[in-house]
C-alpha cells in the first residue's frame, strides 16, 4: 500500500515538473503577443470591439480645430463629424481646443499645469522637445504597446499586415506612442506645392514658371500689370513661411528648412550655403514688393483674403485646402479666374526639383496619444481603434451614409452637401465638417476621398506636377533621438530653430544684410548644431537597423 501511494505521489510530482517545464519554455508556446511588434503580454488579447460601446463614462479630448473650419465653426462640439463620432463609438467626448496656430505654446502650459486631458491630438514626433520617448519618460503620455495588443485589434492587424508602416509608427525602442494617421495609398502622399493664377499668365502671355528667374518675371508682371499688392503670399503662422519644410523656393538652392540626407550624410538646410542664397532671393523679392509686405504676420485668413480680393497671384498650398478652397473665392471676384499648380522652382530649366512635399505613409500630424492621467485608458483605446475598423475607415473618410455620402455600385460618393454646398462652402471646408478624409486624424486615409476631393482637373493635374521631384531620395524617415539624447537635442534645436526664424525674418525683411548669415552660422555652431547632426545621424542609423 505504501509503495503504491509513494508511486502515485511520485507520478504527480513528475507531471507537475513536466507542466512547469512546458510553461517556462521562454513563453514560446504560450505567447499571445504580436512577436516582432513587441506587444507580448500575459492577458489574452480581446476580439473586435462592438460599437457603439455601452458606457456612461466621458473622455476629455484636447486638439486643434482644422484650419478649413476656422470661421466656419467655433468649436469641435459644433462640428457634425465630432458629434457623430461620439454616437458611433458610444463614447462621449469633452473637447478643448487651443487657439489657432498656438498649439505648441498651449500644450506647454497644459503639461506644466499637470491637469491633463485623457486624449491629446498632437505631433509628438515632430513638435515635442525630445520626441515621443521623452514624453513617455516624463510621464505625460502612455506607452501603448500592451494596450494596443490587448484592446485595439483593428490597428494591431493593420500594423501586422504592413511591417514597413509598423516600423514608422514606433520609436527606436519599439514604443507605440499614439494612434497614427496612415495614408493608405501612394496617391495620397503628394498634395502640396506652388499655386498660381493661370488666367493672369494667359492674359500677360507668360508661361507657367519653372525657374527662379521665371518666378521673378511673373511676380513682377503681377505687381506692375495686374496691380497685385501682394504678388506672392503664404502662411507665416506659427512660423515664417510655415510650409517651407516642403522645400518650396529654397529647394531651388539645394536645401530645405530642416534636416535631410544627401549621399548618406545628414545635413541641416539653414546651415548650408544654399539657404543664404534663398534668403538673398527672398530679400530681393521683398524689397521689390513681390512678396506680401505683411508676410511676417500673415495667417491662413489673411492669405484667403488676399486670394479672394485679387491682391495675390501666387502662393503655396494644398490641392484641396489651397486650390479647392481658393478657386471659388477668386471666381467670385472674377468668373474667368483659374488657379493651377506650378512645378517646384529650380535654378536651371530642365532640372528636377531636389525637394518637394512628399509624405511618408505615416504622418505624425493628427495622431492621438493617451495621457498618463487618463481615467480609463482601455476605454480610450477601444474608442480610438474604431478609426481602423472597416466601419470606422468609411466614417472617417466619407462621413455618414445618406448625409455626406451615398454608396453607388459599392463606391462611396460624396453628396452635393459637400461638393456643391448650399452655404457656398468649398469642398475642403464642407468635407471637414462631416469627415476627416480631407486632412488627418487617427485613421487610415482612403484614396477614394482624393478622387472626389480633387474634383477639379486642375487639382488632379497639380498633384501630378508637384510629385515630379527627388524628395523621396533626400527626405529623412520618421526618426527619433534616444531618451538620453532627447533633452539635449530638444534644447539644441529649440535654440537653433528660434535663431533660424529670427535670421530668416530679419534678412528677408531687410533689417539685416544677407552677409549676416555667416554670423548666424557661427551662432548655430555655438548652439551645438554639430551635436544635433550627430544625434540625427545616429537616429537614422538606428531606424535603418530596426
């Protein structure tokens, strides 16, 4: 009896040891995470969320109102899209918006207060000192790996199916930090460039400008023969020539406003000799009255006003929010007015523009992070994951069926409420009321939005024209400094960018000579520009090895 009892006990012990060995096999047999994506966890990942979610909880949401809605609606609460988003997800949102063009300053105040909302729509990759890893390390936003793995099946599947995009939306440490905005088709990656009055060119017998000299001749003719008070204007909020990051005009001199790569070497455009040539050119244009005299303070409303009045004949803008918004404005003043996209300028005819606007599939604008003070992060994740579901993708891109779009043979076609708005809103403005397809947000953008959004042939032609650049060769991918480097890099670049803005304005407006550029380069060196380039170079190497 004792022998049988001893044998039974020994069998139980051996079985327990065997089970323990299996369960401790490096987690390989039991891993429910996403493997390469680094989202492993002990909890079982949930299945798809059923929308609307049944909850009485409210989530606070901080973010800018899109520029297309400035002057149309005063707050998020008044915008039909945001009203319907809450209904479809079942989650009530309490919105707060910073003043237009002051998101960065407002966020700094918000973070300093410690009174953070649950959700923050902000470009932590491009506009937060030190980048997203710094924001996570400082306790402002959450690392989302486990939350996405367990509660965001729609986004998780998309990233698993698209490893190159998955590489883009993470930091070097593998951290997911926000719900991303994804351009779901190559067609969607080019949308911005120079815009000019084709009817004025026809009247004056001028060709579409290709070179800087062509632009000088054209702007001079606009001023002298068309009476344009601001022949060339552009948005200078929150910084001078805010869209210069695409390389417009300065690209002709071989540089852009930020960092880029050339022959494997990381460079900072404003520290290169080509930037001095660009500033010299703009100073000449400003002195000659070819650039808006109020360019230092021009915002989107001022640019719209100049376009509408006929004071301006050229600018830089989007196919939708530029040509699409401005075409009806100029037509109201002159029924024969026509806006077209012009090539990015070069120095010599026949050259391919070195730079131009071309985004990656992942764009860090419009992304939504979850703050460390979020009352219910799981609910926030489930709500945000809606944008990556089939239903959510249709809603974000096209709005509400029967209101802003109808399905015609399976194709979501915008209604006349958007394309021929009864209140005379441009399509860019009307679409922004009912959907986010025309700008950005936490969702996957659909090519079919652009096929309709660019309703005018001039818009479709512009996208093709603007796409003829070598930008993809020189643009940096979405890289970030390490947490250890982030504060140092942020301090360096905050000082340098402030200096570049100061230098650009003073030289262009003529309060300092062009030769002052050399002293500014010396100041950049003193502010440790070389160290910033070193950090960016290391970040590029890490990205390439992800």
